[in-house]
């Protein structure tokens, strides 16, 4: 059975992996998490692929986790919550640890889990009107897609705390300035800019790139698995809080 929520196209040594839920803001259901992780792993294992481009169909990269996942996590006991969290968290390492370099092509908004997904990529290229946000705090939650591990390494501790504690959105130009992303480009130039960058990576020495990536990550001196474990355990506690439950109810009312 093929993917229902993710499109994959391989062209000139580049795997274009697109979240295809534009009517839902490319929010991430459990099935979407699974399909994305599987698509990335398959592309990484394909010797004919030298670069991966992750994007979202339509106007947004991804607005984050789907409400159905929040509901599932709210309804289950702690053991089941942890199973769901572990399933969700397979995506970030699939991207981050891929030997094939991954580029996030960002239009519109990359929010919450969508922001974490973009930042898990090696290179982030966004249209200049794009926005990024660790908006978990708006639902009285903590980042659970690797944000607590990724963000401080990109922008420093102080800015990471500000973004996570306040949920403030960051525009692409500011994101480029503070090192959150690599490039902010004009909307009409985004597609060609990303293709050109991806072609350069795909034509490069794949083994050396993969080895360089492994060495860079190893040099950071901290195990992502431990960060993800802590995030999952903390997230389970956040789902029990009254503030989270109230904010989810308010969020759902606003969607009607």
C-alpha cells in the first residue's frame, strides 16, 4: 500500500518528499509521521539518491501535530502515551541521522512539530515571508520533536529559551540572521534555489558528506536519544496538566 499523506518523487539524484495534506495545513497525523520517516529512510538507503528535499504541499510547510494525535495522547494511559510518543519521535532521528543530506524547503508556516522537522534537516531554505515557531507552550506543552536539542545548537541557549518559553514566531529574515535557517529567499526564487542547492549536494562525494555529517554530530557531545527520552517523559506529564487541557479546548473551539 502506498503513502496516503506523503508524495515522493526522485529526479536527478534528488528525492523530493512532500507532505501532501494542504487542506489540513500539512499537519502531522500518526500515519503521516510513519510515512515521512519511512520515505526518508528509503531515500537514504537508495544509492541513486544524493540529496533529500522535504517540503509541504500548498501554502505551508507544516502547522505541526494534528489534533487527532493530541486527542489520542490525552485519552490514553501513560504507557500508551509513551508508545505514541516513541512512534512520533522516530521521524526526527530518521531525518537528522540520515547519511544523505536533507534540505527543508519552507513556504508559509513551520510550527511546532513542523518547525522541529525543518530544523532536523541539514539545510533550511525558506521563502522570505515564511515563519518558524516552537508554539508548544501555547498548549502548555514542551517541544517533543527534538526542539530542546536542536534549537540551542542552532541559535544559542538564550534565543532557544526565548522561543520555547514564549512561543514567539520568527520570520525568515530574522531566522537567517540568527542562524536558525541557512537562507531566506524571494518566494518566486525558492523552487529553483532549492533545486540548484540540492543538485550541488547530489553531485558531491556522498560518502564524504555522510562521514562529515556523522563527525559533526558526534562532536556535539550529547546523545539525542536522551534528549528525546526526556522530552517524551516530560510531555506525558504536560498532558495531565489543567492548563494543557484548557488550552486544547480553547484551540478546538477556535477551529469551529
